[in-house]
C-alpha cells in the first residue's frame, strides 16, 4: 500500500477579483474543480458542458464556494460546434465586459483497441472533441483577450500525449495535438500578451477513471509506474490551472506541465488486461481476425 500523502498546506484565497474566465467541461471532474478554485479566488466563471442537469448542480456548488466577489454561470454548449463556442464566449463577456482566461478542459476518449481494429468514425469523433474543440476555443477567445490587454489559455492534455498508451486509439494523438496547438499559439500571440500553456494530468481520481477497478492489473500498472505511489485528485490539477491563469504566471507561456506524481518519468499504463479477454492476443497483434 502507498504511504499516505502529506496534508495540503492552506493557501490564501483571492487575487482574481474582476477576472472573467471560461471553463469548458466544467460540470464534473477536473473542470468542476478548476471552476471552484477560480470562483473561490474572486473570478466570474462561465462553465459549459452538454448536460444541463450537471451544470445546474455544479453551479449551485460554485455559488456556495464563491469568495471575493466571485460568480458562476453556465451555458449548455458543445465545443465541437463553432456556433456554440461563439455563444459561450459572448456569455462569458457579460459579467465584466472582458475575458481574461480560458481553461479548455472539455475532452474525452473512446474507441479502445489496436489501430488495425479502430472504427474510423469513432477515431474522428475523439479527434474532433479534443483537437477541434481546443482550436475553436483558441479561435474565438483570443480576440476578446487581446482586447482586454492580454490573457491566459490553459489546454488540458494528458501524459498520454507524451508517453505511449497502447490501445488508446485517437486519444493519444489528440492530446499530442493539443500540446502543439498550445505551443504554436504561445508563439503566435506572445506579442499581444496572451499566454498559452497546457497541463498533462496523470491518473486523476475522477468519475471517468472510476471505471478502472482498484484491484486490477491496469490500476497496479499506474501505481507501479508512479514514483509518489498514488493517484491524484482533481484539485491537484485545479491548483496548477489557477496559477497558470493568474498574474503570478505572467512570464510563463508555451509550457506543458505534468501533474502526475512523477508518472511521466517512467512508462504508460498497460490496458491490455481490458482488451485481450474480448478479442484475444493474436487478434490484438493482427495475426488473426478478431472474433465476430
């Protein structure tokens, strides 16, 4: 069993008064934790997602967490639909008349399996969600941040964008794509004081990752390859996102920062345990056709 991590030190709140921000995928998990951190420090936060009931529930929690004049609102939006992204940005401008920061958290995976068995439509869906969704946010949020005198954009990558994650399909390529969008945008918009960085979470205990049984070889492969010997939680990512959005990070741009307990020093997880029982070892390696 891993040793218990030391308790987090309390940090002063505040510092984002008058600051307006967007958090996509803000209804659950990492997105909700990021929004909570921002409203607690005084920001006017607009979250979006595709499920209104989750957004309503999260906004109620954000209102209770708000400090230093922070506020929260939501908009039902799909980041792969350009008109939705334009509406989102317009809504985010309403509280203060400007936009100061973006956390492009909306994303996801799917289509697990080796490449020769990938469903093309599913592969494209994941690419659109992660890569196109991030690009559309850059496209529509840069002009208002430039008009405000500058801003900060935080993309949400993954250690899968850097370490091999066999059988993750489009997810690995899409997260690597997010990182390159961020690097290029940092170069393109540095002259107008808009910063771009991305976060690479490792295993973060969110609703999505609850699908991995804690007594499985997959979970064990994460722990074995993590020097700190544990998994992270959404607040670990949110604290870094808040820092990168705020004025304390004014001289940081074009960076990809791991939040992974050191997992990036080693190797990715082994998800073969999930895949092999369904299709067989030979089919995984394209030696034989998969079972029908």
